[in-house]
């Protein structure tokens, strides 16, 4: 059942700030420097994972001062829920990836099933290279095997988090910091 806006406000009022807006900006600056060092001469295609990657990409992309193209894809395991299920493709990549260096931007690396499958699909579509960037890496031991993230902004403990692209029942993605439900 979808919460009411008043219920969402109550959750936010009780939430714990894990990463301040200033710390998010510092993490994005570090990511931009690392991505620029790696991709500035590559003519990359940046694919934003909808919906979670919209906010991190919107904050990160203006910090990348080199030619790039931007597209999107939409693959999800959550569909507004707090637990993931099987991967569902809403939209395959909006631009061709064949022969391209591709940077996939998403909000969080939780268990990694979604990103691992996205990367597998892009490689199968003959991308020359596929790199990943996430604002948040959630710290726990349930990660998929044989898969790592190339560029990470910050880490959070193993809690339900929202803000900066991550949602609470499709709400609160727009928050400038990262928050967790009170334990």
C-alpha cells in the first residue's frame, strides 16, 4: 500500500541523516575527478539508470568537462517496493552502445544484481567497454560475485536508505542528502 504524503513527511521527520548534502557534493567531486581522469579522451556514452540514477547523474554530469553523450535505460528489481525481485527491463538503452565506451550511472550498489545484469546486457550488445558509477555503496556481505563498481562516491551501512535518487516508496528521491529509516 502506497503511503500518504503526510506519512512520508513523518518518516522524513524521524529519519537519520547518514550523508549530509555537503558530503554528497564532496563525493561527487571525487567521482568527477576519477571519471575525468579515465574517460576525458574516450568520447563516452553515459547511460543513466532510471529512476534512481537521475539525481546522481544530474549532479555529476555538469562536473565532467569533456565531450560525452547522454542516454538512459530503465531496469528495475524494486518497482517501488523495499525488497528486490527479478530484473524487469522497462527500456533498453536509448542510444546504440556497439563499439562505445559506456559509463552507467546509478544511485546505489546494494546487492548488485541489477547493475551486473545491465553490464552483462551492454557487453552482449558489443559495447567496447562498460564502466559503472554509483553515488552510494551499501556495506554488507550479500553482494553478487564477480562484479565490482568502477567509481563510487560514498558508503552507507546496511540500512534502508533514501535521498539523492534512492526512494522511500517512490518518494524522497529528491533529497540533497542521504537518510536512513530510524532503527
